C-alpha cells in the first residue's frame, strides 16, 4: 500500500541520466515506460554556505 495503492515511480523508470552542464547546472533526464513519458529536470548545484558547513562540522 505504498503511495495510496499506486505503484512506486521506480517501477516505471526505463532510463535515468545525469549530465553536468556549464555554470554548475546538472541536467537530469528521467524516461519511464519505454518513452511513454519523458521528464527533463535541471538544477543548479552550489556549495553549502560557509555558515551551514561550520554548523555541520560542530555536530
């Protein structure tokens, strides 16, 4: 009974690719069920702010 009786998304993934782009962008291609759906995502990866990095080290 995961996801309200719906199958988990991972069951439908046919291909998952990550590609580093200029400017700290990571392109994510997610293709499910043999191209029946295609989702393209991109996100910018930035290093943690110095304050956050210091807090983690203190733990």
